[in-house]
């Protein structure tokens, strides 16, 4: 005799990225409690230049992925991380540098934050200002990591040790487009203009 069990509400299907609990991803959409993570990465008292990051997650055919989740992690304006391994003093200890956003039905996402400073890299060389981006989406058993670089830091791109690992003709997929204080960064999972992802 076969037994059928109902899955608890709020748990994603096991064949996607999970299983994981929906309330840990985008709680603002379904749950009436204060979000643990949200799209405003910087609070009003955070030092630095205010920026907005917008973009869309697109599949290999250029169609939106409406149920993707994007996480970002970044340093503050002075290039310091909110992490125990970064023991340098920070100007604003309230800045956590982490944000999470679920894509909407058009695959779009947005984060309000500050422009990060350069951070130390291998050999003590300073890396160009960047934001680490992590992508979760249906059908992906492992999340993907990439970086967002800023077009106004082109002079430091040439000396960035991580960006140097990327073939020259693919680097444009890691550089956002700027319109005032808004940076657009589309993430293409596959296709001719596929975003460069890093094997960590």
C-alpha cells in the first residue's frame, strides 16, 4: 500500500536549488515578520556614495527567470568587510554589506547600497571596487558566483587579479552600465552573452 504525504507549506521542491524554506528567502512576499535580509543594503547613516543596482536574470533565450534569487556581498566605501577576518576598523559598524532579493515576474531585481572601495587581493594588491553576486534559480543544483565591477573604475580593472583571469572579450559581462547613480547589471545564465561565473 502506498502512502502519500503532503509537503509542508513553504518548502520548495527538492529538484530545484533546495530544499530550503521559503521564509528564509523572500519573507516580505509572504510572511508578516521583519525581514532578516532585504534589498536596502546600506542604512541612512552609512558613509559612502549612494547607488542603486538594477538588473534582470535572463535564460539562454533572453527570457526572464521570474523566480531567481540574487544575493550580494560587498565591502564598505573604505574597502572593509563586515566579517571577523577583516579586523581593520570600520567607519560604520552597522553596515553589513549583504543583501538578498527575489526576482519579480520580469526577472528584475534591485538593491540600494553604497559604492564599495577597493579591497586587498592576492599579494597585497588592491582589487578594483566590486560586488560579489550569488545567483540561485530553479533547475540549478549549485548556486553561481560572479562579480559586478563599475565602469567608472576602468583604470583599476587592468590591475585587478581576479578580472585578469577572465578573457578580455568576456570581461564586459562583469561590468555594469551606469546611468547617473544607477548601475544596470543583467545576469545571463546561458547563451552568447553569458555572464562569467567563477568556480569556487
